[in-house]
């Protein structure tokens, strides 16, 4: 158990809908990262937050947004969902935001868009 | 562009034999390199990292990796494979265009390791 929690574990929704994925980092970790894992795209970095502020952005669609709250939990919002958004979404956290520190991953949320 | 490549989609090894999972990278500056493992229906787990220092890095579960700057490689190795090592392995590298409090990791496409009894 990495100490990173994600809810829900599974999510099934229809095209055009909006969903929110939640992540709680390990105790003491200030930095949170979101990733999308799909069969054809592999593991893609979406966005990073550090202590409530956005710090790095990857291949995140404009329909997607995220935030990190004062208690350090983070939410990833996915809107106007398309079939291609079906994937595993992982959250990770690290002790420090510097890249010399390894990231600890949550169990993921499996999103299915029908 | 910064990238990391895992040239083998799948590696098959008999239990007890040594294993190698290959990784090459292309980044500017000094690379920060990582290996992660993913078991079925689980998140990724950190195995080991190279930041600086000794080129041979030891990690969890008996794994080690060798950093080779001239060949821009960071191959994962284990002297004696176990059936329980069967999983998906990812090599990753820090994107050197990020710094300070920003950190972006680029992952390889993954190599499925299968250990037969």
C-alpha cells in the first residue's frame, strides 16, 4: 500500500457527461501528479500541483482540469467526455516537488465512457 | 525532444535465470532515471532510481540497474528471476525542461516481463 488513495475505483458514465476523480496524497507529501494510462497511449503525464498551485502541465486536454485543495487532496475534473477518454487515471504524490524524488502511485480510477 | 524508449514489448525468462529489461533515453543535461513496476490492477510501484554517483543502482525486490552514459541506457537487471516478478515494467526519465518545484516525468511504453516456472 503506497499511502495514496483514489476514489472511486471504477466509474462508468456516458459520453458528454462530467466526472470528478479524487486523490489523497501520502501524509506529508505536498506534490500531486495526475496520469492517464490507456492501451494505445501508454502512461501520459497530465498535470502536477505543489502545495495548492499548478507547477507542470503535460498532455492535458482543455476539457480536463484539476485543483489541489488546502488539505492537499486533489481532484481531476473531466468534462464533455468522449469514448476515447476511457482509461485508467492515476494519481501520484512525492515528498518534495523536485524530480530527484520518486513518486508514489495510487491504485487508480478506471473510467469507462459508453 | 526528451524521450525514453523500451525496445521490447515483452521479455520471457525462465525462473532462476538472469533477466534484463532494456531502456534507453534521450535527454539534454544530466538524466534522472527511474524504474517502476505495475502488477495487474495495481498502481505503479517505485523500484529504483539513478540521480548521480555509482552507475550500478540497487533497488527493491533484488532488482538493480546499470546507468551507461555513453550508450544512454539504464537497463534493469536481476540475477535470478522469480515467477512473482512477472509484471509490467516502466522506465522513466525526468523532463529536464522542468525544474524548481515543477517536475514532469516521461515514461517509456512499458515492457511486459513473463517468468515461466
